[in-house]
C-alpha cells in the first residue's frame, strides 16, 4: 500500500483535489492487485483442478488432495463471481 507523503496546503478546493488524486492512485493499485490479470488467474486455477482430475483417473486422491481441489473450486467460484 502506498503511503501518503504529505498534507497539501492551500485553499480547500485545492486540498480536496490533491487528496482525491492520492486516493485515485491508491485505488488504481488496489484494483490492479485485486482484479488485474483475473482471467489468467482463473485459467491457472482451472489447470490445477485438471491436474487433480488426471491424478484421480489414475488413483484415489488423498484427503489432503481432495481438500485442496475443493478449495481451488471455491476460489474459482469466488474469482468467477468477480468477473460478473
């Protein structure tokens, strides 16, 4: 997270404008961290789920693997809901 460097001085309109500019830049960083590259993240999660599915065709998954797969599916649903 970015730190606020200083308090702007001047008339109230100028102070407000400078604070909004600072907020805008922090909001852009947050948006990129939270939503940026969302499609590639979703595709990565799908690939991980597919790996578990391939393992499941060869052998039974351990309880830890089943839990990890379930967590991936929950994560996928959460990220997918952000898209829409």
